[in-house]
């Protein structure tokens, strides 16, 4: 009975869980956004999509602002500093500010300019030049904060991170000496002199900071929708998990209570059976004693009957002897 009740509750709870999942499912479904494969996976995707990696292209559709996969657009080449896009037909577009393309790019290699520009964000580094669509950024050390190059670069004023070590360290100068734009300790009276390297202007530093903030803002804006979608998914999944856990906890408590009642009833039935068994044993013992007593009375009665019969037999024998004696006396008297 209790097992059947438990199964009914489980079925009811499973129906509730399915209903809740059907309600939450539309919130969990997100639109599919195609991202082109990375350079390492480009050939693998090409074999899977076109059966031939040389015919596969994945390019940005500028009219729809999304990526499209194609087979059979043909093999085309672009000069350095450009990438392929789809604008009604196959077209080209300059590399974005964060990337550069120093060599000729085939259409079946990548959807964007291959190389990322250096960030110049290591300890003591600042941007010297933003570079171009074909060249990387150049970095320098911030001498205003007493940073100088660990290894002197090819150009004494800046270095190219993609070609050489641009590490900086804090250089100590004597008292009343300051680090010049040429990364030399000079007396404060000579800081207004002519230097080989250009000075760092606060305006330029602020411009670099603004550029960095702009890039971060653009990235944040682009990722806002996906972040909100991920947040909604996490919240809904958390609510679903909590509901399921609470449901199973309540169900477990209910089943535990029913199980305790079942055990209690089972123990009571066992006690009743023990009492019945004890009573039956007492009845058997009583019947055995009654039978024994009845049999003993019957044995006494039989013995009494046997004794009376023996007495009667003895009396008859005595009587026969007396008759015989009388007859003998009578015969003796007649003879005389």
C-alpha cells in the first residue's frame, strides 16, 4: 500500500517537473550565432562542410552583420592590410585597429586579418605608435615613472614586441637627477635640453587611455547581449535545480514518514502475532495436561473395574469351593 502511494507521488512529481521544464525551455533556447573556425580548425571544417578545404570560405556578410559559410567561391588573393568580406559579392575591407596583415591573404585561410597587434600593457610600457594595417604597434618605456628598457632595442626610442624584447624596469637615478626621454639620468637643470627621443606628452598618454577605454567599451557593448543571455540561462537553471532539489527533499521526507509508519505497523503486527503464538502454546499445554489427566482418570477407572472383576471372580471361586465342600459332606453322611 505504501509503495503504491509512493509511486503515485513520484508520477505526480515527474509530471510537474516535465511541465516546469516545458515552461523554462523557451527561456533557455538562444539564437544560434555562427562563428568562423579558428585558423587551426579551418581545414577540418572545410572538409566537413565542402569535402574540400580549398573550396571552403567563412566570411563576414556586411549587409547582415553575420558570418556566412560558402563553397565554390573560388580562390582569391588580397594585398597586405586587407581582409575578405561579403558585400553582395566578394569584397575587401581594411583590417581593424586591433589587427594587422603583413602578407598576402588567400580567401580560404581566414575570415579576418591574421595577426593581433601588441597591447603594450606590460609593466612600465606605453604605446609609442599605433602601427598600421600592415605593421604592429610599437612600444616604449614610460621614463616619466623612471622606467627604462631592460635590453636596448634596435631603435633607442621604441621597440617592436613582435620582433624584440620590450621589457622595462625601474631605473634609479642619483639625487637631483631625473630620467630623460633618452633613458639617461640627467640633472634637473638639463631636462629642457634637446633629446634624441620624443617626449611623452600627457595629452598622448590620455589619448592612449581613451583608446583603451573605447576598445573596452566596444567589447563590452558587443558582449552585453551574450552576457545577459548567459545570466538568464544561469538564473533559470539555478531555479530549476533548486525546485528539483526541494521537491526531492520533500518527497524523501514524505516517503521517510510513510516508511516509519509502515515499520511501526509492521512491529505492531509482529507483536500481535507473538501474542497469538504464546496463547496458542498455552492452549496446547492446557490441552496436553487435560488429556493427560483424562487418561489418568481412565486408567484409574480401568484398574477399579479390573479389581471388581477380580473380586467377583474370587467370590465365585469361593462360592464354588463351598458348594463342593457341602456336596462332599453330604456324600459322607450318606455313606455312613
